[in-house]
C-alpha cells in the first residue's frame, strides 16, 4: 500500500523532475520514489557494517594513475578493467569484502579528487 505525504523541494529540482517525467512518460511521484529508494539504499549500505560486493568506478586524469593504484585496497579486488579515454582513465573494479574497508577505499580515492562511484551488487 502506498502512503502519501508532502515534501518541499527547490524550484530547480522540481523543474528537473517535471522534465524527466515528461521525457520518460512516467509520473513525477515514481521518479521521486525511485530516487528516495536509491538514497536509502546508499545510506543503509554505509550505516550497517557487513560483507558485500560491488563495482567501484573511478574516473581520473592519467597523471594520477599511480596514486589511484596505491589507494585501492588490493585485498578487496576480484577483477578489474582499465580504459583510457584521451587524457583520462576509467577503472572499473569488482570488489568484495567488508563494507568498512570498501568505504575507506572510496574515501582514499575521493582524497585524490577523482570521480568515484560505488554500485553495491548485493
């Protein structure tokens, strides 16, 4: 059963949601619900210590390649691919282990000003 409640958002956010709704031919509430579900999953993943697996996606300048390699906890790595795109690199790493260690790795990579995304797969 769905529950209804009111929220306040910025006008800019409303415009983005409204435009996405029209382009995707879906209700604004469905977009907001999916965004909230995604955010809750991310917060819960960080808040509850557990073993997990996922994809660590890092985009960075080629000049930082050695630094990025040093910041990734090798004990977490199960598979990895590396893509060169002009002066930038994209590293996609399948990691498995303690959520704490994965979060430490993400924080270490963020310290390099790299674009870091973690996608939990469990």
